[in-house]
C-alpha cells in the first residue's frame, strides 16, 4: 500500500482507539514490521503522527501522569506513544452561516461535541451533521482522512481543533491576578483558566503568566461536570505542548539568524572604515618656523 493509504488507515485505527496508542499495539493492526511502521510514521511527520518515547507507569490511568509521561525520563521502562494529529478544522464562518465552500469541514460544532439540540432530528438543524456531503468528503480526502467514520473523525477533531476545546475564560486572560486574572468568579468559574494563545498554538511567551496546564484537578472537575472527554483533552495537551515547543524553537532559530546577520553586517560596515584609515597617508605635520638662536 502507498504511504497515503497506510497513513489514512493508521489514523482510522488510532481514532478507533481514542486517538492515542502505543506503537506495539498499533502494529497489531497492520502487517508491517516495527521498523517499517516507524519509517511510515516518520515520513508522514508530526503533522500526522506524534511519536514520543514515554515512561511506562503502573497503576490506574492518571490523566496528569499521561501528559507528564513524555516530559522527561524517570529511569523506568519506556515505550513509543503515537498520537493522531491533523490540520483538519471546522469552518468557523460556516457556523455563522457565512461560508458556502472552503478547505475546512462544514459540520455543526455542537453536533461534533454531542450537544446539538437537534441531534435526534438533525434535518431541522441549520448546519450539517453529515460528514459525507461533497464538501466534507473532498476536505477529508485532501487531508488524507478518507475512510474515517463520524465517531473517528470526532475523536480526531476533539484532540486537534481549538474550536472544539472547552470554553476558555477571557477575563482570566486579560491580565490582573496570576491565578484568576480579572475573573471575579475565581474558583467558581465554569470556564477554563488557561492561556487562550497556548490553546490556539500561538503563545510566543517563553515564561507566560497564564497557565499552559490543561489537565489538573480543577479542569478535570469541569470536564466531568460538562460531560466532556478527558482523554481527548489529554491528547490535545500532548499535541499542544509539542506545537508550543516547536514554535519556540523556530523563534529561537529566527532570532539566532537575525543576530548573526546583524553581526556580519556590523563587521562589513566596520571593515572598510578600518582599511581606509590604514591606507590613508599620514597628513604632513605643519611646518615649524625656525627658532631664532638664543
């Protein structure tokens, strides 16, 4: 099979298992050696599959520990974790009835969250609940997502599309107190107190005052109360941490190139001046009038 077909199948398998699997488990669904499977995943790149060596942990599943597993070596046994990544997004303009066709999915946001009031009679909803419309089929084909059913596409979007992330508190993000920003509800707020730029993959601050931790006791309680998928937010956190690191690495490299360019420019500007000074003949000293003998 061509890599494109294999990648589509691997994405389908991953999303059928919650969007994240260990490599050895994923290998059980495809007739490829571990080396060949790794090669396919690496060729596809982190834009499709995020590969991480993570520490294996004993005991019941812990969302916070799952996120932290890829943060650093603890000296224990490790395994390769594969997370499904995609650039597919819901069209925001379509949600407002402003877009007829584009390169993004035209699907009802609330339906993909399982919260559309018309889910039992979707024909009465103004927005599409059908992933098989001509527009959506073409978008999925262009993104290499052919073969996914609605449940699998939902898993993929939940862990990649910021549009489907739980609502972020804007007052928290406006500044003020480090813990609560300008949010007067403080611990009673039913919105996420996290950096909105981080959620969008756009935070350029190395030491941001707003939280980049999407999984902790408070947010877990919010997810449970709102009946949202904890596993999907864990995957979203894993992917977003990687994107944040990638963004800062790119910015650092850009700064390094810019600094090097400025240094070279300064050297070039300084060099001709020094050379000219060295080549310039010494100005003759003014003639001294002969002194009268005393």
